[in-house]
């Protein structure tokens, strides 16, 4: 049975997840616990899940948010998306820490003609940070969007700064 759980809570960001056993279904990023719970669709459990994945994710996210280089490439994920979206998210998942790419670059790498279509897929990413949609920017060098709820562009900016990217 899936469980909503709060991974980390810092003064500027909260991260919650939906896990089932050892599979990550969804990750929610927000400015605080209230916004994360609202986006999870209910209160995150205060019970620590009996999951090796959850414990590892907590450790990895604490390290990441303290400024340590961290990739999350081998978490087992359940992506309930179309084959096209899966292709885009798989390319996106491997953009290195501290790097940015454009929507156009991502479209080309995923074999699509439309950066706008890629933008819609990136905007509905069910597992941000693990699939680092914050590393996608516009071709003109501006941030573009970030769908983490209210104040999300500031979150995107802070995540990039955390990784040493100045925009």
C-alpha cells in the first residue's frame, strides 16, 4: 500500500514522497510542509516507513540540500506516463549535477520536434529533483518554469544555486 511520507524539511524547502515498498511513485517539492501535504493529497505520515529506499532517500536528500553533489539515478521508480514522456524523463534523469540544458536540447535528445511538448512533459514530472527538471532552462538562458506550487521559480533558482549554477 502506498505511503505518503515527508523526507526532509528545511527552512526554505520541504520534500515529500509517495513510496510503496521499495519503489518511488511520486516526489513533491514545496516551500513548506503544508504545501507539500496539499500536493501529496493528504497528510504525510509521521511514521518512518520500514523501507531501505526511504532511509536512503532521506540520507541522500539531506546531503543534497546541504550542498553535496548527489545524483539519484538508481532509485527504483514507477512512472505512470506515456512512452514519449518516459523517453523525455529518462534523458532528463541523466543531466549531471551542476549542469543545465535547454528545452530544445532535451527535445532533440529525446527525438522530439517540439520544445513546447517537452516543456509540458517536464512540467508534469512526477519525481522532481530525482528526475532533475530544475536543470532545464529556456534557450535564452532564463529559468523558464517550475511546477512546485507557489513560489516555485524561487525554489528552482535556489536548487540551481545549491548546485553552483548562476542564472
